[in-house]
């Protein structure tokens, strides 16, 4: 099965659920035997639960984790973080152009732009290369207005209440 028309989706906002929504879409697509590639920006470390589940959905789901372990310094990003984000962007271009994938998810790419690891212009240029039959999803907080305008669907996750604020750390199987 191939998509007749691929759209551009953005999941952004300060609430929990952007990556989770993208993974839900990936699960649905894999269930229909669509080929899915998720490239995760700024998500070194792990493994996260999705990395452990992906082999069970092979060959339909591929997850490529990029970035260093730990947090990126927003005020002064390390040149290595910029280099790794650039490599991930190149992989994204190859995933879009290669003809293998029906759904390409660029997880935390909006964050990579917000942190200064990639430029909005680079991401917009990538969006411009999307084949008509490929669905493209971009996740992460602080999506630039120009990326929002380029999208066909935008969902903003808004935090109303979060247990992190009561001291509950990220939990295995839920947040990681």
C-alpha cells in the first residue's frame, strides 16, 4: 500500500505527547504495512522503549537515534551537537528522497531549530523536497511560525498539569 497524498504534520507545544503521538501514527502506519522511518534529533542515550519495540515491528519501522547523551546547552550549543544535527538532517533528506519510506518522522527537529542546531531555512528546504506520496511529521517544542505555515496539520500539546512538577522523574515505559 502507498499513500495517494502525503501531508506535512507538526506536533508542537509545551505539553507531553508529541513524540508519543508520532509513535502512535508510526504504529498505525506499520500495521498497514507502510514503511516508517523515525529520525530522532538530540536524543542520545537510552535506549528508550520505542527503540526496544522497533525491532518487533521490523521491517516496517526503523528508528534512528542521533545526538549525544544528556542535554544540549541552549545558550551555547556544543559544535558537536550542531554537527550531529546536521548529519541527522542529511539522513532525513535521504529518507525522504530514497523512495523506501511512506512516513518520515523527524522527532525533536523543532527543538533542534529552537536550540540553534539547525536553521529554519534548512528545515524548510528539506520540507520542499518531500515527495507527494510521503507523509512527513515534525515534532518538538517551539515550532517556528514558518514551519507551522508550511504544514498541513498542526497540533499543539499544551501542558495543563504535569507530575514532573511534584518531583516524579521520567519513568521507564512511560516517558522513556
